[in-house]
């Protein structure tokens, strides 16, 4: 007779979704989940049997692991070459990414906003506002009082509100499709018309491939930058529409090889922010 899997195995998807939102990296999220399970199986059978809610125990441990990772990640990202961006996830079967629930809490705009927060703010906001945990439970993970966690989430929420919300996916898709066509045509005037005058483009090459080391600011500057990419490649670049973190985005290929994933933020019918992932390490989920 086959032994049924332990109930804790069924928590894996929940833990991965939590860890990805907290860390902005699929690779780091996978590692955090593995560490969480390692700690579970390091307990003796009697210790595990004494835990009334294994799911809650796993969530608490995963939250603490992520909090530790976020603390050390700040130092690592200060040494990162160029801009650090969250790892984009695709919508495709049979990948790690298909276990990530794609909703507004994984849009690139939201994840980038999380990056500007302290680790404690990020954990408090994600656990309470996204996953619905009570502040008493958040306090157990962060080592703070429930009142302190409430204030952390409140300050984090103000940061989110200050960020301009994305257009619903229907309007978003039309703008991105028009941008794709203008880019393919090398039509700078059309590109400028689709970009907010204060638009920015941020690229992440990780020091592995060439990418702008600082954000490009201004609609016209962004338009000329992307048009130069196409002209400099001699017509070998190809654009394809794909969902990126649940919203319409673009894939850039050269000779059949993926070279970049583009995510967009749209407001009032114009593109306000573009995030270009060029780092090959962060493109692995897209290569399946």
C-alpha cells in the first residue's frame, strides 16, 4: 500500500507564493521553502506530533527565513551591478512559475514598491494585506508587538497608495500592443505618444549582459533608447506579446534566443514605467 503524502507537503504552493512576494525572486523563494521544510523534518516525530497546526508552523518559519534573507539581501543588492529588479514570472505550464498565483500582488509595479520598504514593512504588509494573517500572527514572525506590526503595515500601505495604480489588463494590453507595433516600425513619434512625459525605463543586466546602469528618464529619452536597440541589432530583434507577472508585457528575442522580458505600468492610457529584465539568471523560468 502506498503511504499517503504528509499533509505538510500540500503547503508547498502556499509557502512558495508567500516567499516569492516577500523576496521578489523565484530562486530565493525556492531556497526559503526548502529551508522551511528542512527545519520541519529536523524535528523529532514527537515534536512534529505536538504541533497542532503544521501549516501555521511552516508559515511562521518561512516568514522568519524570508525576513532573514531580506536583511542580508540589502547588503548584496548594494553591491549589485546596475539596478536590481524582481524576477519576472511567466504564464506557462510545467514550470516553477505555474505555482505562483498571478494577481495584483505580483505585478512588477507592486513588487518594485515592496523593494523600497524595510524588510519588516514588507513582511507585515504581505502577510496581513495579501494573505490575511492577523497582526498577532505577524508579530510572532517578526518578533514585534501586534501594534508595531499594524503600524508597519500602515506605513507600507501608504507607500503602495503613493504609487500610481496600473490600468486594468484590458486597457493595458491595447497600449502595450500599440507600443510593440511602434517599436517594430522604429516610429519614435508614435513611441513618444504612447509614453508618459515622465516615463522611466529601468533595466537589470546584473553585470552579466549590457544594460543601462541607471534608469532612463523622460518619455522621449525612453523612446529613443528602445528605438536604438532595434536599429542597433540590424533588424534581428523580434518582439512577442506575453503576460509578465499577470499583466501584458513583451519578450525580446534575437535569433530565437530570449534576451529580455519587458514589464510595463500604464496609467491614463500611457506607459509610465518600463522594467527590462536582461539578467540571464532571472530569465531561466522563461526558457522552458
